[in-house]
């Protein structure tokens, strides 16, 4: 039976959906432009992805406390507008003949920073809108939307690139942020902001508070270490897959889109099954099982070859991996939100996201060097081997949920 979560959640969900579709339509656009338009090397493509993530993550560590003390809807709208302006500058520069590798770096930093702030604000606002076990249902819907967009976006983006050129998908991504901002503006009712007390300036303690809370909770610490390492090792291979498939194996853009679009159907199915599996088998058992399974499948990318057999291999491996992620991610996101005090949610989510992106950036550089010294396929295989050890970091048991502190009850509701 379908659970109703209210009109305001519907608008938040719609805003998330339209920006997610825009992001996935533009999937691989920057690496594609770097390879096909700017003739960048494998290391340069990895550096493009890594530099944007690293600088954005460093800046974002200070954004958590800033977001925390502000009403969340205006923050989300502002971040959407910043992302629109940054992304729209790329097709404008391309048309004028002035697009450069440096501009792609700047846009990557600005949009990445704004995305972290948006995610922190929207996560805190989701906890305000949706309470209790309905959070798992809400996260399942968001996760399912993400995977549907992942399935539809890259093939559509590949077709658009073939018809209209390499930057049209970036313009579509820019417009999606405008539509997202309009969706957030349609939300009515209260907002949430943590009380300021007497603090007027950001302190070092503010920057470290998110780390302290994550590392103090054994379950959160295990989930944090597992998630950032898995995300880092998987994302380290993303630019190398672009170089391997688009550069060395000469896959057409539409095949490259299919290779990552079709498997995303498994993510949607997994997200739809997540709450049902938890009801039947328990949250910890399902999360642990899928956490182990998702660590095995990436090793299959070691067997990629040119042509149709290579395309089928990518689709099968990614399909199995993404199905497990579709089940795992809503459970993990719900556990994280439920264990986080309401007046610290934005700070903890921004710390979590920034740390993950910083590690991704570092690993992208390392894997770019490794691919240069060996080959992209060898570097991808190395990542698959290391992923086999990551499930050891998952919490072995779930402790009782951390109670909300008294201060959480004093959160400011802004009409």
C-alpha cells in the first residue's frame, strides 16, 4: 500500500527529480568534452574530476555550520541558481570559441560546492518534513528516482550529443537547476534552522563538530568509513572508464550512455524492494548482505573488451552492482538521518559529503597516475580488488538509535 508523505514532500521530490535528470542527461559530459574537444590525456581527465571534487570538498567543510543556522529552502534555491549560472557558462563559452580546460575546472569547483550545500540543506529539510520510519519510504522514493534518471539520462544525453553537439547536455543540466529552484519555491509551511545561541562567527569547533559526532557513534563511524571508501574506489575509475570506452575502444557516445543507463533499472528495482526487504528480514541483515554483495561485482570490469562483448560485460557488472546499491542506499541514508540530531543534521551531512568527495578526488589523482604508468584497465582492476575488503568496515550490529539532544527541540521553525 502506497504511503502518502504530503504535498510538500512531493514538491521536494519533484525538485530533486528534475535536477537529478539534468545531471544524468549530462553524465560524462565534462570527460567527453575534455577527450573529444580539448584532446586531454587520461591524467588530465582524472585531474579535471579530482580538482573539482577536492576544492569543492575543502570549501564545503565550512558550509555545514553556515547552512545549519539558516532556513533551508532559501539555501536550496540559492544553490540551484549558482549551479545554473556555472553550468550555463560552458555552452556560452563553447559557442564563442573560448572554452578551455581551466573553465571546466572552475565550473566543476563551483557546481560541486553548491551541490554539497544543497544536499546538506535538503537532507536536513527532509528530516523536518518526514518523521520516523516514513524516512525509509521517502529515501526509497528518492533513490528510485535517482536510478530511473540514471537509466534514462545517459542514453538520452548520448543521443542529444550525437544530434546537437557535446555541450547541449550541459545546457539541459543548467536548466534543470532553474526548474529545481521553482519546485522548492512551491513548498509551503514551516522551515527549519538550528538556534544560533550567542555564536556570531564560525569557529574551529564548528568545523570539527561533524567529525566528532560521526566518529563517536560506532555505527555511524562504520557506515561513514565504508561509504566513503566504496564511493572513492568506484568514482576513481569513472574517468578511466570514459578514457577506456570512448578513447581506446572507440565506443560511440550512445553505446557509452547505454552501458551506464540500462543497469540503472536494477537500482530502481532495488530501491522499490528496499523497504519490503527490511520489513521481512530486518534492517541490519539486508544492509550487511547487500553491502557485501556490492563489493564483489566491480571486479568484473577487469574483463572488458572492445565491441559488443565489452558492452555486455559493462552492462551486466554495473547492473548487479547498482541493484545492490539501490537496496543498500535508502537503508543507509535512513540510518544516518535517524542517528543524527536535528540541530546538527546539515553539519554532519556536509562533513560526510565533503569527506567523501575529498577522498574521491585524491583517489582519482592516484588512479590517473596508476593508469598512466600501467593502463586504464589495470587501474580499474586494482580498484575492484581493493573493494573486496570494504565490507569489513560495516557495523556488525545496530545499536539503539542515538537520542535527540534537548537542543534539538528548540529548532527554529520559520513560517
